[in-house]
């Protein structure tokens, strides 16, 4: 293998979708991470095949045993898309015009960040009464079932 066929840490980071610092951390702390094929000065060079194999092994390693377990909603308890789809459709139909014509404008109006809004839309966190009041007022959406998914998940525990 000639040096042009090998990947440096910047190329490995791009291939894995992580930072160069994360590559160095993986190299020093992860036994599964491939060893460098050779060095160019002090820079490690890696085989593209070894990096691809590492990505495959890592993606097939099964469920993580660390961290918080994901909240699972039993099948058939609640249709998770009813309120969220109604809200999306209302925006698409122009019910909130001219103030709210996109989800981004709704997020700004509610004073949420994108992650929190996404969690609310997926039923992972409860909508606050003040948020539901604004949605009902500006988009004329029925909000009576907005927190049904969260409540069903809590009841199923």
C-alpha cells in the first residue's frame, strides 16, 4: 500500500463524521479502533479498509448498556402522530399566516429550541400549557390530545 492510499487523522475524522480530537481519543481509548498502518513523521496513517471495518463493527455492536434507556411506548397504546401531524398540516395549510408559515417561526414564537420542539412533537416531553395556548390561538389546532403520548408512556411504565 502506498502512502496516498492511506488515510491521515483528518481524513479518518471526515470518514467517521467526528472531530480529529475524537479520532485521537478513539485511538488511545478504544481497543477496537484499528492500529495505524504506518506513520508519516508523527502522524498516524490508517488503512481505509480497517476504518470501514471499524465503522461496521461499531454500528453492529447492539444496544448500548450505558446511559438512560429510551422511553418506549407500547404498540397500539396511542397513535404518536395525531397531534404532531395536525400541527404540521395546519402550518402547511397557512392557518397561522402571516405570523407562522413555517415550523421555524412556530419554534421562535414558542421560545423553544429545535431539540426541545422535536421532543415535544415526538411525544417525548410534555407541551406546557402556555405553549398549547399559543398554538391553539395562532393555528386553531385542537390541543386536547397534545400530551396523550407522554401520558400513555408514563402510564405504561
